[in-house]
C-alpha cells in the first residue's frame, strides 16, 4: 500500500474551514452578495486538454461552478480562472497581487505542482507559501480562504514511486497546507489510489499531462466537500 503523510497538526478542518463562505452562499436576495472563487495555477485549471485545445467547460473550475450552483441555488457565484498554461508557482506568485487578490476572492485554489518539477523544491515552497500568506493576510478584512491542490497525474511519471519528482512536490504541497492551516485537495493521492487498485490512468487523461473530463471530475470531487451546506 502507498502511505501518505498524516496531516493532524494544523490542516484546515473541511467541516468548518469554509463556514463563512457557506453562510454567504446560503443567503438569498436582498441579503446576499457575489461570492468569488479564483482558480489560480497552470494549464490544468486553465482547461487545456490536447494542447492547444482548451476544454473550458470540462475543466474543474467550470465543473465546480456547476456543482456549487446546484448546492446553493440562491447564490450569486463567480468562479474566475487566473491560470496560465506552462506557468510554474514562482511565476504565479509574481502576479498573485495583480491577478488574484485584486479580484477580491472569497476562496482561492492554487494548482501548480505539475509544472513545478522544473524548479527547485525550496523555490517552489517559497512561492506557494508567499501566495498563501498573502491571502491569509487579507483574511481580517475579506476572509480569503485557500485550498491547495496536489498535482494531477503525468503518464510519463511513476505515480507509484515516492521518489518520483511529482510525488516530492505533492508531499511539499501537503506540508505547506499543514503548516499554514489551509485546505487541501489531495489529487495526487486519489490518483495513486486508483493506480494502486489496478486501474489504468489513461482513461482519465486527454494527453500525458492533462486530464480529460473524467480526470477533472476526480479533482472536483475533492474540492466540493470543502463547500459544505451548513444547513442541519
């Protein structure tokens, strides 16, 4: 069996972390307001399928939007994609203020680990931590919540090896979520479980490093529990 790090220290509690957001999503006119969810990252949240095709409506930001509207029919929700294909977290951190925080998000998702393999771990940790801490610094005024995503698969990587660079970046994302007390959607662990059970990952992929609709469905299934309905 593949073991994953046990996150018990400060990782956000999925049953309470987004409670302020869930409360806002439940409100009806005229008491409600627009709730902004910003999906920051690389080609996967940008919706790239078989490059250069961008399959926006089968990518997890759009699917998340659909599911949230089903769960919260009275809410006004924007799911905004600030992702850029080919970008890594160091580049994403450089534009975080201008492109993400300027949108006054309630929730930010960050998804860069797939492309971070070209950058030393210590540099990517600094970039991820900087983005998380900038969002948290706004929390007193705006209440920005953060959900980090471990990487979706690359068929050229060995998803069953803890020594694969993608696994190392996944572990680092888990550690940052734990250290910073923010949310985590552990995409990599879920695909590891699928591979460990004997399932081929090709049916989840549009190309070697981009998920198709089935792959994005897996990702959104990990994000949705954070957006719980607080009704008893």
